[in-house]
């Protein structure tokens, strides 16, 4: 039987991984979760995890578009 080098990457991120992905500190993400202001999360047993799609969805709520200003408008 031939061995393959297929690496499985889970779409679920730990608090530390999710914080790094969002460029936040893990404690900031924990505080946001406690206050109901952070991204949706899952509990797998006692572990808190974030699905990558939920992280992107939450982050996109804070997306802004630049608008021309000044003499170049």
C-alpha cells in the first residue's frame, strides 16, 4: 500500500489560533466571547473552538471601503 502525504487541516481553530488569525490577543477574544461581542463559537466537549467561516463572517462586519476625499474627489 502506498503512503500519501495528505495533511488534514481542521476548519476549527482553538482560542489561540483564532486570536492569531484575527490579530487579537487570546484574552481579548475570551473577553469578547464573555460579553457576547465576539464571533460565534462551538463547544466540543469542554473545548471552545471557532470555525474559520464564523471568524471570516464576524470580521467582515468591520470591513470599510475607502472613499475619496479632498481635491482628488
